C-alpha cells in the first residue's frame, strides 16, 4: 500500500549546505540500518545539496522514529536541529517527491541533468546491496523513466546551470589563459565532471591531488595530466592560478599554511565545492578570489528565469507519470495478493484425484482417466483465470 512509503530528506532549502554532511550515511552501514529499523526496502541518495532516505515499512512509525533514525546515523546530531531540518513525507507525497527529484524539479538548479544519473547510481547501489524490495524497485524504475521523459520533452535542461557548470563558468571568467596552472583537489564524481570541462576547454596544465593516489592517477592519466598525493600539496614548486576543490574531508584541506606554501604574487582563484567547506577560515587574503557553493546559489537564481517557463510543462509530465505509476502499482499489488491462487487451485485438483476420489478414479480405464485429467486441467486454468480477471477489473475500476 502507498501509505507504507516513507521519505526523509534534508536539503538546501532549510539547511545550510555546510550542515548536510552531518546527515550522510556510510553505504556499508545501510544494511545494518535497514535491519535495525526493520525496513522492507531502503533507498539512499546524497549529493552536495541534498540527502534523501526513502523506505518501505508496513508497521506504523513510532513517534520518536525520526530522531532515533538520524541519531543512529550520527549520534552527534542535535534533536532540535533534526526537528527543524528534516522534512518527512509519506504515502503519495513521498512517491511524488522521488518523481520530482528525478526530474530535477527539487534541485538547487532546476533542470540540472546530473541528478538523474545520481539517482540511477544510488538505485543500482541499493539493489546490489540487497536493499531494494519490489515496492521500491517499481518506484525507482518509474521515477527514472519519468525523469528521462521530462529531459527529453521539455527545455528545462537548456542553458546548463548545474553546480559544476556554474563553477566552471566562474572559473573561465577569471582564468582565461589556457596555459594557466590549475590544481584539481579531489578525484570524486564532481571533479571527474570538472575535469571533462577543463579538458574540453583546452586547459592542459592541470595537476590532480587526492588522498587516495590511485584515484588521482586514474583521473590524471585519462588527460595526460600530473598527479600527486594530497599530502604533497604544500611541496609543489609550480604556482597555481586556480585551485578547484571538492573533497569529503571533515577538516579543511586548504589551510593558511598550505596556501602560503603555494601562493605566488597574486592570490589564486579558489573554487570550493566541498561539503563541508574545504578552505580554512581566514586563509584567503582576498575574499573575491574564493567561490563556494553558497555563492553559486545566487548565480543559480539568475539562470532560472529561462527554465521557469518549462516547469509547468514538466509538472504535467510528472503528474501523468505519477498516475501511471499508481495504476501499475495497484495492478502489481493485486498480482502479489493473488499469486498463490494458481498453486492453491492446483493443490485442490491433485487432492481430488489422489485422495478424495482416488479409489473411484483408479477403477476407471486409461481412456477415461485421461479424459478426466484433461477436463480437470481445463477447469484448473479457468478457475485461475476467471476470478483473477474479475478481481483485477473490480479493483482497478
């Protein structure tokens, strides 16, 4: 039933982006989380501006469920902060929210395509870890189809203004020289995408730094760039014109000491997409040379005017997809409810032949026995098909 779908989300609307990481879970901990709270299915998605948990559970949630859930994820979370920052949805509202997220209607930058890929990847990860039950499988699959339809049939993704593309636009505004030395700090998904932008635009003097050297090597070798472990950052002899930073470190990576060791005559441009922020407070001499995710919010607003005209059309597509999902989900629920009927009818038939009428049946000649079996097989099929069809029609109508 739809009422068994629940969703908890923390996003940029009510929560400072620097606080979001407090709600992140370790993927390897999700199976234990599912078992501890007796969830039939659990879907988890975390990005630089949102964290989302969607799950299916048949029992009614206790009053303190939300608090216990997030304090299990992070015991340091303040209960008052959880109360203010966590939005809860259930039933059709939870289902609708997943559809809207996949369609980028709940994104910091409406129309950014990355979210659909991120949701698909989260779905695959959850499925591989055995976290997805049949209910969440159907929800995720239909929501992803809906997202594809929105991007294919509207202009909501034109003039791309995702967080990464906004950051890159800011970068090329200030670093026009294609021979500039650039330090790419972090080798996760965000900087993998940033690397594509840099390479396509012709920036080749790029050095990749990462705590895990292997990841830095893989990313750098793809574009024939230099790479080094993160701890070697202060020892670099070249002076960078820009640092593009996105890591998951809980502590600042670019400290005043690090920056002093690589700073030239001019302050380098630093674009920090880390959550929490990766630049130590006070390390920057000129705040104009620092761009953070918070700064990009204003840029995002300025670029939404074109896309707003497409939101209403996108919402029509989402509404239609939601109705289709409800019909499919109801039909699937009926199939699950009736799935044992064929076996039960077959058992009745076999019991009649092998027990109830065994002696009288055995007394018949071979031709008669064959005819009786054919008649029973025919009746078995009809006894299965007729009530199942009638039940489906009654419930669906």
